[in-house]
C-alpha cells in the first residue's frame, strides 16, 4: 500500500501532512487540536477500529486506505488526485471509497481518479478521459460512457 508511514500509528499517519495546523505558538504539538483532527477523520471516514494509537500495519487494507485518504483530505486540497484508489481493498471498503470520492465532487472539489477498473471509472466519474501511450484518445460524459465505448477508444 502506497502512502502509509509504515511502523507508525493511525494518529501519526493522519496528522503527518498537517503538522503546521496542530502545533501551537511555540511550535509544540497541540494535543487537543491533534485529537480533534484524528477523531474527526476517523469518524468521517469510518476508520475501524477507532484506535488512533494502533499501528497502521494492523488495519485492514480498506481501513489503511481510508487513513491515507484522510491524511491528504486534511490538507484541504482544491483538487484530489487518486491513482487506483481501491486496489487491494474489500468490496465494502471499495463502496465507501467510491461514496467518499463522489461526495467530494458534489461538494465542489475537483477529483481526478486514475483507474484500470472500468466499473470503478463508470461509478465515480462525471467525465471520462481515455489515454493510450500517454496521449488522450477519447473523452466522454459519464452518462454516455459504457465499458465497450471506453475499450474501443483504448484499443
């Protein structure tokens, strides 16, 4: 799994990208801010078990992936780019990640999903761009896209 800090806790992984947001005036960690950020992410993303001190390696693939997503969402990005966001996760976690990506887009965030799974692309996309050998070979709105149309462009 890419994006995790191996041998570290869920807490450390969730806060690694936003240390500037959770430090006080003297550069010391503000435990209250850190706890709020961690709890908010664990609840919003339904990370289980809710044990912030647990080593991330002990989480399921889906929950570890949700920690990675939470880590980057904490930075308040305008555009969120994910590459193969559901590889190695079970169907339940896959559904949750798809729901999260759709919700981000609905709330106005630009979401770019790179995936080799056509059902995933069809499920989470508003617009689909097909690339082959580094070049754009097709573009279509999701409502007019089918797996067949995408494959025809890709091949």
